[in-house]
C-alpha cells in the first residue's frame, strides 16, 4: 500500500493534461493541494495501526493486504466496514472523502463483466480481474466517469444531432478501440491514477456503440481534463483542518482515445448498459449512507457547539433542531446497515447492497440536505455571512473592537468563538459550501432516479395482496401461502449469515 507522500509523488510524474482557469496546469499546482489533502487521508488511515482493520482488507485475488477503497465487496461484513470507513474518513475532511466513486465503479464492473461473459462467452471479466490486480497492487486512485453531457434531454443517444454528447466507440481495431465523447461531474479526476468509464443509462437496439466500459490512466493520450476547483477560504492566522480541504470536479474529454482490448470491459453489449449503470448507482448510494451521516454529524456538531458558545444550548427549539439532525443522520445510516444485512450475493461473488434500502436512504438524505443547512443557518444567525475579514482581527486598531463585540459567554475564550464562527462561514457561505449543498441533492444520481429505483424494486404487488386480504377479496390461506410465508422465508434466509456468525 502507498503512503500519502508516494501518492503525491505519483501525481507529479503524470503528464500535464489538465486545464483550469484558462491554462494548462500540472497536478502539483497549489490550487489542487486542498483536494490532495482529502485523498491523502485515505492513505494515512490505511497505514495507521489504529484504523487499519477498518481501512484495509485482504484481496481475494492475491491474498495481500490492500486499501479497502480498492476492495471487492464479498460479504455483508464488507459492506458494513465500507460504510463505517466512509463515515470515519468524512469526519476528517468535513465531507466527501472523494475516493468512493472509483471504488463503487470497480465493484459494479466486477459483477457485470462476469455476467456479460456468462451470456456472450467474452473475456471482459478476465480483462477486468487482471486490471484490478494491478489497481490493488499499486494502491491506485480511480475516478468514475459515468455521466455524459446528454445533449437534448428529450432525445435518446442515437437520436442526438451530435452523436458525441454520449461517449461512444467510433472505431474497432485489432488491437483495441477508439472512443470519442466526454464525461462530466468526475470527482477527483485530476488526482486520479485511473479514469474508469461506464455507461450512464439503459441502452436500446441501435445504441451498441454507447455500450462501452474501460479504464485508462488519467494522463492517457487524448484524455483532456477541464477542471472546476472548490476550496475553503485560506486562513491568515487562525489555521484549522477545515481550511485545507477542497474538491476537484473534472469535465473529462476523450478526444479519439485509443483503448487497448485488455483495458476494455464492455463493447457493444447494450443490454448490460443499464444494469452496469444501475449497479454503480446502487453501490454509490450505499456509500452515501456513510458519507451523508458524516455530513450530518459535522452540521449537528457545529450547530451544537455554536449554541453552547451562544448560551442557547438548553433552549427548547434549539434542542428540537439538533434532534432533527440526529434523526436524519441515523436513519440514513440505518438504511445502509439494512442494505448490508439484506444484501444479495451474486454469481460473481460480489455482494450487492439491497437496492430498496440504499435508495430510500439516499432519498432521505437528499430531501433533507437543505433542511440541515437551514437548521445550521437558523442557529448560527447572520454572523457567518457578515463576519469581518481575518485581517481585521489582526489589525491593532480594529482587533480590540471585534474581540469585545463578538464575545458571547464569559467563560469561553473569544478566539474559540471566532474560530467557530469562521468555520460556520466556510460551511454556509463559501464556494465550497455551495458545491456540497448541490452535491447533497444530485450526487449519486438525480432524485428522480431514486424514485424509479425504489418503485422498480419494491414489492408493491405484495402490499396490494395485504389490502385484498384485509378487504376480504382474498382468503386467509391464499394470503399466507402466496405472500406472508414467502416473505418470512426470504427474511430468515437473508439473516442466516448473521445468525451463524453469532453462534
């Protein structure tokens, strides 16, 4: 496994193919440091003896110890450890740990490449497993590239005026394929060792060229990354961990990129485009049941701390709001736990999180994200938005007035109160804060796709049968034999692994 320092040295060696602010930049550009700091935590904790049992795993391919972010989920226990790992990591970086998308794409590919091979007799799974060994052995960072620009949303991929608005294969050669298009919203793209490409939607007949999945190095020929960077505002004197975090989101262009066959994991099997897209989404929504509770933890802790400093922590409506935040955090986390307990073992060996629980958990998180920030803003008041510049706290003429009039409780040092307010300002009013509020709604897929996934996987018909029984439309014996006994047996089977372990 790599260290933070080895990860950074690897970035410095990559070819410059990143554009930001109108110029081509290297990966050691100072503006990237905040994103590098976040990813560095994933290496630090994996190499820390106190956390290694959570942040590392044993590869089922090589038998070696690897970073859990590169592990294939094989058991419910793996899902539970993944979820807790993400929550712990996110506490360190005030939000997204930024390595989950690569992890979730890798796990989706492990399952779907196996299923493609079983149907078509292809060799994608073998290709993928060999690449995965390399990925694990070198402790690489992956950026999942799924979302296409999509062009006219009323038209399918093959109906677009410009066929490139969905990434596609434009040529097949003996030694590989040529792809053209773009993928957007790619977190960590400039810091990724590998760009992992998967389809974004269900594909129909005539859209075979859009059914493509592959992985290439982040500085591969023809790959161009146009980056958006969001960081917390720098500090002059009152340094703090939150001041050193940020996120890179790359608009990744594939300008007639050659991909050798050994790095191709799907090419033309359009009936698997949707399943691969959905499996990634379900995996990533499971990750959200770790990171979104962590965000709630940070919001509630900050709100409670400010209320304490303000002398309002015992006020009834403040306590009610804090309890709301606790409810969001733990219900979302519980959905992730349930998705692990009731997970599905697939023929490939991959353990898929239960799609109903991951989607209701993600939906609950997304619907509450602005409510959580509303609570934080309500408790904090207007001062985070109008806090004077840090330089004014350092100026000998203005400093005494600011310290005098920002003082709340007499027994709390004014510097601590200032630090707390400045953190709230970063959380509520910075560009970084705006990015994460929108990401709280759309990250992992749009809210509508969560609704589609819930309705598509939930046993609505079985619920109708309950109503039929209660209304006297269906007999008691019919109800019990056709619905109730079946659900009971499925439940007992799904928890068997935990019952056996407890013995």
